[in-house]
C-alpha cells in the first residue's frame, strides 16, 4: 500500500510536471507579448511619419530666408559717408604740404641770423646827403635820366639804365662831397647787409662777412662799421682804422669772370662792399678803366659800390626799380 501510494504520488508528481510544462508552454504568450512589441516599433516607426513634418517645417524655414534677403534687398545701398569739408590750411601747413623738402643748403639760407652791430651814420654828412636828394621826386626816373646824359663810359656791371645812372649819381656826389658820397654807399650797404646774411646763411660763414678780424683785413661788417664812424668823424684815427681793415692782397674780385655769381647767389657781391667803402675813403686819383678798386679813383669806388649794393640784392625775378626805391628810402630816412 505504501508503494502504491508512493507510486501514486510519483504519478501525481509526474502528472504535475506536464502542468509545469504547460506553464512553461504558456510562456510563449509572453513571447507573444514580446512579439507584440513590434507594435511599439510600429509606433516608433510611425515617428518617422512626423519627421517629414519636421523636415517640412525645416523645409519651410528656407522660405523665410528669401524674406530676409528681400528685407536686405529692400534696404537701400549704404551710401559712403559724406566727406567733411576740408579744413582750411594755415599758411605754414599749406607750405608744408605743397613745398618739396628743402636741401640742407636751402634750410641754411632761411636760418635766423643776429642783426648787424655796425655804427649807423647820423652826423652832418648824412644831412647833406638828405639835402642832395631832397629835390628828387622819383629816384628811379632820375637814375634813368642820368644814364641818358653825356658822360664817361659806364662800368660793364652797371647793366641796366637805372644802374648806369646810379653809378653816375654816386660818383658825382662823392667827387663833390666825399663824406656824403661815402655816407650814401655805407647806408645802401647797411640796408642790404642783413638781407644778404639771411639769403646766404651758413654759406657765408667762411667768406669774411662777419667777425672781428679775418685772415686779411677786417670782415665786411667791421669795415662798414669803421667807415660809418669815419663818416660821422673823418678824423685821422678813424681813417687809420679804415685803412687797417682793408685787405690789400685780393687778386680776384667778385665781378671777375671766374667768380661772377649767378642771380641765385647774388649775395656774394656784398663780399666787396666793405673794401669799396674803405678805398673810397683812403684812395685819391686813379684809373677808372682798371678792373680793380685798388687802382680806381675814390669817387669811382663810391659810385660803383652803389651798383654792387644793388646787384647783391638783385636775385632772379626781382625788380631793380623796387630795390632802388628801397635804397632811396634808406638814404633819405
């Protein structure tokens, strides 16, 4: 009985195994549930259906871009900013923009120089000079008139009628009144001297224009100072001072062919003015046909010295008549 019960129990257990198998067999239902998962995939698969909508939305976005382009197209083309009116240049700025760079020599000619320190005649001889010119209404016209009168042959470097007349006027004045004639030459030279210093600049540094003493004789500035003192006081000490300042050794003069300056270097004529004023004081008779003031009569040196005073100011494009009128104003001041 026991074995029979155990067999029945085994059989029941065995009978229960198929139930487990059935339960296991029922597991495919879960598989089916898992198999049903593709429905979710279908749902996921349905999502791509929305993607075209997104794509359409994305595709629609470019539609707005042309609108932006249209808006950009509608915007008027940017105009260049209005030009501001050019500022008026000051004279110095205008020169700096229009004037080419100057060379070192050109700059030196514009260098500010100290004014001359020579004595200016103010005595009786100067008053006699004023009296000699008191009746002259136009000095330029008077010089041109004198050039047309009969007289000695003019100096070759008095190359205009006005200069021919100036030479004759100065020569005649010095012949009749030496102090007044030398005074005219000294005043004309002193009028032009600072202008010549400004024009020549550093180029004149080693030419004996300034300084107490130069290699031979005195500088032009010192010679004019001594001559001016003699004009106011024609004493023997003053005459000796003038003679001591002369350079007696010059073999060539500014007007000789080898040294004759161009108009751009007209200031070089003034290298001879101190010498001419000095010999007009200490010399006597001589030969006006000579090429050197060492041999000219005193009055000829005075007359030709006035020509040199003008030639030293006669740069290219200048007006001789204007120079003569300025000198006349200096003589009659």
